[in-house]
C-alpha cells in the first residue's frame, strides 16, 4: 500500500488500490480526479513482449502521450534485450508500468 497526495484536490489515496489501477492517470492524481478531469484519455497504452516461448512476458506500459510511446517502441526494437544492457535513451522515456504478464507464474516470490 502506497499513500500519495492528489495534486488536484490534495486528498490522500492509495496508489495501489484497485480503483486507481482501473482508472489510471498520473501517479499523483487520485482516482476521483482522474475520472472527473479525464486525464487518462490523453495517455497511450502499449503492450510489449519480451523473451520468447513459454518464458515470454508481456509488459503493459502507459505513456504520457503518443510520442513517448513511439519513442519507447523505437528503443525497444533497437535494443532487444535492453533489460540486460542498461544504456540508451529508452530510459529517458516516461512511462508507467500498469501490468505485466510473465511466463513465470511464481512471480510473487520476487516482491
Ligand atoms: Zn484528487
């Protein structure tokens, strides 16, 4: 559980709540404001796959706008396996990871 203050109304909310996950929006916006101000509509959601075969995982990422998403996609194509080589402009792209579907069902052990 992670409590953040909303930049719009100042209310505190749980960043990891189910409602926040559903409505999306920025990290510092409460679900109510995201819905009311419709901040989520400006954002772009893309899914990327890593690895192959049964170990493949899907990462669902949310970008602030289309340009960021395109930039990220370019980097992704260019540096396949960029997870292991932490270099390149891909890390300058601002995004939020909203979901991950890993081939390894035992992912809970990581956290
Ligand atoms: Zn708010």
